[in-house]
C-alpha cells in the first residue's frame, strides 16, 4: 500500500503533499519549480479543460495559439506590466549549445540572440501587438479569443499545483469597441468561472474586485473569485481583468468607429490554471486522501472484482464486465480494477487515495444474491444494493455526492466567516483561520499595515457594495465605504 | 474579398502561402520562426488532436505532462541525441530582467542560472530520468504514456506548419520489459498514424523504416510514414522509434525481471505534429484555396441565407435555422453565414478559401420550391436538391467527399511513382517531381552522393523487403538487397 496520509490537524502542509503524491496527481521534476503532472492529474485537468472550453465556446469564444516566446522589447511597452512580470521570467539568450574545452555543454557564444526572448508569463503584449494588425474598423470587433497554453513565472517557493514555475492555463483575450462591452465581457467570464467552480468543482466561491495593490499589472480593474480552503485560508481561483485601453495604447491598436473616428480598442483578459487542482484538493480531500467531485473525476466508479479461487474468477469477472457495460451505457466513467494479486483492503485503499467517488465490489456471495457492495468515497458509507437498477442508483448517488461535497464546503465556509467590528476580533478570526468581513478606510497604507501585522490581505471588495453599510476602519477609525473580505491566502 | 490565390503551376511555394493566409490558418509572429495559429487552424488541429487522442487511448495509453525545461546536463547523457539537438535549441540562462543604464530591459546578471535549461526539443531525456525512478520491477511495466505539448527547435528557414521554431505535437514514450514488446509497440503506433492519415486526413501514406542517416538521434530504428505532396515531393508525416535500451542505459533505468535479474528497460517514442496540417494542405487544396476532408474540417457545412429585401429575411432565416438544427441533430458541424452585407459571390468565395467541404445556399426562390442549392468544395459541382431528406443527403455527400479526396490523392501518388532501373531514369523522375523505387547498395556514401547530385533522399526502406527482388545499385553497380523509396522531401 502507498504511504499513509498525514492527518490534516497534525501537519496541514504535509497532508497536502501526501494527498497529491498518493493521489498520483503530480510530482516535482528535475527542472526546478516545474512539476510532472501524472496520468491521474492530467486526466483530471483534461476534464476541467474540456468543460471550461465548452463554456467558453457557448459564450462565443474561439481558440487560437500564440508563440511561447515574447521579444524582450514587447515587455517594456506597458509600464505596470513589465514591473509586474520582469522579476520572475525565464530569459532565452542563445539558440545553440556547444562543448567547451572540458567537453561540457555550454551556450554557444556565437549563437547569442540579437534580441532576447522571454518565455511567456502571460501573453497580453504579443497578442495586442498582433491585434493592432488584425483590427482596423468597428466591423472587425469584437474579437473573442482564448488559448490553452503553458506559461512560466519563476517561483522561489514552489508548491505542486499551487505555485509552480511552469503551469498550464487558459488565457482569454478579447477586444471591444466600447468600454461597456468590455466590462460586460469581463463580468461574463467571471460568472463562467463562478459557475464552473460551484457546479463542477463543488467549490463555493465569493465574487468581487481586487484592491489596487492586488490588481493584475496593466489592468484597470481585476475581478476575482475566492474560495476557502480547509485551513480557512483563501485561494484565488480565477481572475478576469478589464484592461481599459492600456494595452491598446501601448501597442497602438486603434479602430475606426461608426462615426469614422479613430479610437483605441477596449480590452479584457481572463484566466484560470492548474492551480485550480490545488483548490479542488484543499476543498474536499480528507485524511484518507483525495476526494474528487464526480463531475470532474477521471473515473467516477471503480469496480472491484473479488474472488478467492480460480472457479470463482469466471462468473465474478463476467458479472463485473456486464455491470461496467451497463454503467458506461449510462455515460458513467468506469474503471475496472484488474489488480488480482493484492488484498481487497489494499485495493480499496488505493482507490480511496486516488479519489474515485464510488466503489462497487462484487464477490461470490454477491453473485448468489444478485447484489453489489457500494461504497461512497466522501462519507465512507457502505451499502449492499441489488444489481437490478444499478445504473440509475449509481447515477443518483454520484449526483448526491456532487451535491453533498458542495454543501459541506459551503457550510464550512459559512462557519468560518465572521463579520468583525474591531481589530482584536479580526486578529482572532484570522489567527484561527477564516474569512473576516471588516471595514477598511480604502488606503493602500492601511492595507499594507494589516498585512504586515496579520498576514491577511484584502481578498476582494464586493460588487454590491452600495447595499452594505458604511462604517469606520477597524484600525485607523477613518471612514469606510463598506466592508471588504480579509483572509490569509495561498 | 480576400486576395486571390496564386495558381500552383505558377509558383507552388507562393500558392502554399496564399492558401494558408486565405484559409485563416496561421501567420508569422514577431518571435522569429514561431507561428500564430489562427482560430480556423486551431479548430482543425483540435479535431486532429481529439481523434488521435482517442486512438491512443483505445490502444491503452494515458496522457501526462512533463516540464518545458530540460536541465542542460541531461542532454549530454545520450551521445547521438545531444549531437542531433544541441545545434538548434533555445537556451534559458537567466530568471529575471532588469533595466540597464539606458533604461533598456536586459537579463539581470545576478539572476544567471547555476545550470542552464534548454526548452525541450523532444522529451526523451527528462522522461527517462524520471522513468528510472518510476520503474523497479517487471510489475511496473509496461508504461504506456503520451503528452501533448509545444516544443522548440531553432529553424533557420521557417515555413508555416512545415518548419517552425515552435510547434505543437504529441510525443508518446513507452517502457517495456522485452525487446519484442517494444518493437511491437513502435509498429502498432505507426499503424495508428497510418490509419489516421488514410481515414481521417484522406492522405495516402507509405510505411517503412529510415536509413541510418535519417534515423532519430538515439534510436535503434525509426519507422515512418511518407506522403506525396502535389508537387511530387515527400512529406514525412509521422515517426515511431524503437529506442532499444539506449535511453535506459543513458539514464540508468533498470528493472528486476521475473527471474529476479536486473535488466535495462526497452523503449519507444513516437510523434506527430502541426506539420501534418502542412501535409493536409498540400494533399488536397487547389487554386481556389483550402480543401479539407470532412472528418477533420472545423465546419463541415456552411449555410448561406440569401435575401434581397427585408420581407424575405424572416422566412429565409427561419428555413436556414430549421435546416441547421436538422443537420446538427445528425451530428454534422454547421456554420451559419451571418454576413448579410456582402454579395453572395464574395461570401461563397470566403467559404471556399476556408475549405468548408459543403455549402448550402437558400434564397427566396428555393423557399417556394422547398429546395436548397448544394455546392461541393472539392469538385465545385452545384446541384439543386429538395429540402426533404437533406440531412441524409448531406451526410452521404460528406462521405463521398472524404472518399473522393482519398482516391484522387491515391491516383496522383500512383501516377507519379516509378520503378526505375537506371540513374538517368531516376534523375528524370526526381527532376519532374515524383517518387522513385530504385536499387541502392546500402552505403551512406552512395546515399549522400545521390542526395548531393539530385537533392533526393531515401524516404524509406520497405518493411516487406524480403519479397522484393535483389538487384544492383543504379549508381555504383554494387549489389542491392531490394529497392528503396527516393524523393525530394519537405
Ligand atoms: Zn448545493
Ligand atoms: Zn478510398
């Protein structure tokens, strides 16, 4: 059996690593800070990608693909953007290796590039340079495009899925004739992310906008969704940026409007990444390992045939295969456990560690009674059920699990979120791990001071702020326009 | 209307560029040698990827993902491999940009990496380093994995899809306990590529093995499929390598066999790339632009509503939308032309340039007669057909087109392939563009001399060579064990 999982309350960070490793999701690679996504992790990401991709297409977007390399000079064009990304990027300076006198491979000095390339940390610059060629008239707008790609941001403290030097993501880049349309697009995509998080990941999220200091470099406004992890910390699960005309101005991207006037184009960009897998793990998994929502699990059901001598093998396998076929006919993703050499306990535990939502075990006794033993991963409940009508029952149970995971996460979020009136209460909530709604005077100085003293950051300013009551900053006593959400964050 | 397409017989290379540009498939990017894959090109690649991915899964493979970066020292481990790839790779030497005295961005000298990374040109090295950790016993074998990824090989003479510095591809990497099993795997994947080329791309291919000089760096044997382009040149469309124990030895990857002995693991790797799109274009397209096989076309059918005053718009659109629904219910991928401002001729030509296999046009007259005008992209034939039973008719016509494209390409290949007995005849066949089956004495020297004199290379040595007659090398007169296939190649 794989190594045991460290309990959460013993060492949360070790628990996370154990869940990732035993869940066969990913491991560290010899390229520092970069991860190897293993087959179980990749199948999970592909399910997430396919679902999101469908939602992007349903909202009118198409995919394209831009180069991995961005010419160095492009980074200089948008001042905040370069400020935000220049400090953590991989720089390509040579196009050839050669052997030095000792026979070691070194960059060939003669292959030094006239202009260096950086490996994309995000693609606004190269994309807006191209948009300036694609867009002439209002008739060319809007452009509603997305790409699935790998990006690199050098990481000093890498952590599988949560912070890796290379990660997989999607980045949407849209161009619009009006500010209103661009803002609507940024909001629409935040809603798409919200729907995906809630309905597919079963991960409740809060929506809002970022403060200036947490904004995407180059954005006018950054919208975000934030989720609560099991330790009460926040995870930023997706962002959607209203970029105004910043990149259009930096790359001289204008269009002729219906009144024949030249205007700068309005922009959005939005993205989610393999970081979501980190969020998924820390929302649902337990001390027995990975727990996955049925809608995204690579396999929704594992069938475990149990037999103890050769005579039993034929009839048991036959029943299991018939069962598999019936479930697959209902569109259920089924894995057949073919590992006949290990004990049932070992095999059960393997599937638990991998987060398969539902386990069906069939042995000789079940054959006699036309039964199946059904075990839920989330509650660990076992039940003996008739083989008759099994597909409907499995299907209903998977729905139940999906819903139960969401409910449990929602309850936990509610239980660990507090409206606080003063700084002592605030420190107490943040200290034990939780979300705090508190008044803030709106200044970056106060924001910075609170972060310094408590490690908590402002996760979001709610959109419906007008409805909230005004008050006084818990620290400075200065007037506040409404509460904002604080938490420590990943 | 988009720019016209240069006829093939006027300037073949310009024709190719025109087809790519007007087909909205790809364009050059500011990162030298890297391409931007546009939405029509990306949708085509996604269809190819999804089909191949299904075929990989049906043959027992799973996807994973390895890092973009490979530590420099890994390249040194397999001698032929480094020889093959060190001369054309992107080298990452710094992890940060900073501003110099003039305010320009430059790599921060303090961020120089202790060990440089190269951007993967292919991933055997980093993968086999990891396999040496994953594999201990024969029970861990086989490993049957694949990844979809971007790779970089510096290109001095880039050409969209055919040769680009960055390209998208898949690379399969499998590990086996025996030589036989590994050879079988390499053959199996070549068959998968063959089926894909013939049945989905409608592109006939020939199978065989490469000569030593054309082998993958580090392989024991490279199997390939070769297709004939419309100018009679060959395109290598896919390769599958039997790697023997070369990478296992380089990365010390051993396993304990059933007899408890330590052995090196046997390996294969296999890949196809966005280069296939270049092959697809040069197999089927014509002087009117892109022609796509229905099985891979992003849209299989475009519906063009035609009306000349506002009264007609409602009824015409209604019929077109009903039609769309009926086709989509049959699983047909349909695009509705919403461009009502341009002339019918302009719109028809746009869809031709984009390679949509079938066009359905409906105007007021067709409404009266319950008809549709149906036009095939491949033959340019038009036919007025009843709306009744349209889905079945469209479906059958798409099958016809798929088959006709394959037949036409097969005929062209047969017409331009010659069995030649002497060097004069050989030069003649190669000179006018074509495949030549000729005797060769088996030496790299003769191979090199023929290439120097005629630009033709040995595309493959057929698998069923025993059945071929022996003979004499057309150039040297030395004994030959059978004919090999020569052609100029992309
Ligand atoms: Zn619910
Ligand atoms: Zn045929």
